[in-house]
C-alpha cells in the first residue's frame, strides 16, 4: 500500500512540475472548465426564471445537485481523465507496452499517472457552489452529515472512474473505437437531473440499470434531508458492483492486448 | 469561371468519399445525440410539469426547437474542422496549397460541405427511429414564408459556423495548441447560440444584445424561424441583414488571418 502511495505521490509531483512549466496552459484550461461550469449554472438560472420547481426541487436545491455533480466530475477529470484518455490511445498505438512492463498493478499504473491541477482547482469552485446553495437553503448539516456527504462523493468518484475505465476498455476489443470515452460525458449529463424527473423506461435505464442519477442525487439528499440508510446502502452496493465490473473487464481486456509494434 | 469551380467540385467528391469511411463514427455520434435529446426531454418535461407555458411556448414547441437544433448541428455545425485545419498547418500540409492555384478557404469549405452532407443524412436515421416517440410532441408552424426566409438563414449559418472554425484553425499560425481556445469558445457558443436553452428565455435586454453577436446566427436564428419562436417577417429580414454583415466580416477576417499567418509560416523540406 505504501509502495503505491509513493508511486502516486511521484505522479503528483510530476504533474505539479509540469503545470508550473506550462503556466498559461493551466490558466487557459482552468478558464475552460470554469466557463463550462458557468454554462450549467446559467442554464439553471434561466429555467428558474420561468418556473419554480423541477420535479419538486427548488432553484437552490437544483443548484446544490448540479454543484454536487460538477464536484464529482471535476475530481474525476483532475485525478484520472488524462491518464484514462491516454490509455485508450495507448492501447490502439501499442504505447500501452510501457505500463505492462511496470512492476505494479497495471490498472493502477495506467489510470493514475497524470493529474490535471486545473480540474482540481475548479473542484474548489464546485464545492463553493454547493456551500452557497446550502447557505441559501438555510441548511445546517452536522459534522456527521458532511463526513457522509464527502464519503458519498468518493463513492461517486469510484463509480464515474469505473464507467470511464469500462468505456475505454472497449479499445481492447474494438481497436478502431476512437472517441468512445466521449460517451461518458453524454451519460454524465443525466447526473445533473433529479431522480423524480425520470419516469418509465428512462427511470429503469438511468436510475436502476445505470448508476448515473443515483451517484449525484444520493449525496445531495444527505445535505438536504439527512441520512437515508436505504439510499446509502444502494450507493455503496453499486459502487462495489461497478468497480468490480471495471476491474474484471479491464483484466479480461488485458489478456487480449497484443501490442502493436511492427 | 466554371472551370475554376470544377476543382472544388472534385474536392467535394473526394471529401464525400473520405467521410463515408467514417460513416459509423457519425452514426454512433448521432445515436448518442439521442441521449442528449433524452436529457432535454426529461429536464424540460419536469420544468413544464408545474406550468403549461415557459416563455410563452408550450412543451411541444420547446422540444421541437431542440429537435430542429439537433438536425442543424449535424447539417451545418462545424464538428472538427478547426482541428483539421490546425493539423494541416502544424504538419506543413498547407504547403502544397501555396504552390497550386487552389484557394485554401474554398478547398476546406468544399470538404466541410461534403462532411455535413454525410452527417446530415446519417442523423436522419436515429431521428427516424425516435420519431414514433417524438411525433406526438413535434409542432411546426405552417407559414410558407418561413422556408423563403429560413433557407438563406441556414445557408448563412453554415458560413458563420465554418468561418468561426476556420478562424480558430488559423490561430495555429500563432499558437501551437488551439484545443483550449476551441473548447472555451464552445462554452460561449453553446449559451449564446441557443444550444443550452432557447435564447428567448433570456431577459429581453440580453436577447437584444445577443442579436448583434455572431453566435446568435450560428444555430438559434434558423431554428427559431422554423419552429415559430421568431414570428415577425420584418424582424427576420432585418436580422438576415445582420447575419449577412457577420458573414462578410468573418470572411474578411479569415482572409486577413490567412495573409498575416502566412507571413509567420515556415515551410521546411519537400
């Protein structure tokens, strides 16, 4: 465990040095993400100019949900996105050999190598949106609620990580599936919507079959309504299930990897 | 005159063939856009649950707006033309155009039209698949003048779309990496182009200002004409004039960037 922590800290150091080398890039990409978060907040503001409720959620409740969803996504982009994005490309080009040859768990090595400090900087903004919304709603969560919220955010991060690894692992089977990781962003759009807005087939697919809705709704509800054991157990179970599936599929794919050198 | 246009016809035909190679990529992209339509349906359906009208429009009208927007995105949207141009500049592939009587803008525009012909036709497949579900909600106005004014608006929107992408591609003469600028611009375009919400839901003074910006004419303007969100022909004609001014300004700016950019360009090797 300590061995992996040391490797990860070396990756953090490398990413920070890289950020300081390309300062303008850091500034530009921070602005890019900030603008996209602003777009989502603006959409909520515009819709609530014309209505008071979306599936029973008031404006600031909805903002809290969107902030929670953005927080999970920023953490994913900050800790894993660059590495996983490159993973798909490396499988196609044969650059993945580099990771196969390393003395350690291949999935860990390949998905934690690069961090994006700009996304992590924006996770602070997403947290600020959550705090602002909670303040507007006059919420006073206790320490236990905040700890539970943070734990659920980590569960959400693990689920999003699993979805991304699963979609990129398809490259082991379909080498030509370029841009498949973009499908993650399409699915992530659903995590900004309240669970009650989903009905019929949409509910079966996006609430029950895929974890995209529950991942953001459960932590948001902890701040709004306190601890709900059934939801917490559900989130924990799907975290274990999806992470297990991602590890299984990645390792199955690994067996098919045949490099690409000439 | 026609002989000089003939080479761009060939560029279009070659572009058509090379884009047909990527037909599955476009088809998958079209399929995933149905998920985006599902988000729109769920979000706006929930917003309309407590009120019969938002901004003076019923749920069906708003859903129709987003369906038309989706169709326009595949028919005239600039997908990755900026990256393609950027790559050609960075890799020195534009050098061949400096030695031949080929206008680079016209060449790239021919390729863009070819790509949109393929993607525009392919998006019809997922839309047709979703039609049994959508048909009860779709509602279009029937005035004939909407086609007379809407079609030139679509054509000029295509020119605005492509010209903005071309501008970003030209930036490669000054910056090594343009991806950050492109995605930053996409955020602005998605709001001011009406892709996140219909622009008429903004406060009137913001909508008024947006009407003078080029983003308004990328998607919102033609979509609003066809879906009945713009209803005064006199106002539409006036805005067609503003759109024409933007087309001319962007074409001139593109030419300026090309001329200035080439002064910085260094062609190495053969």
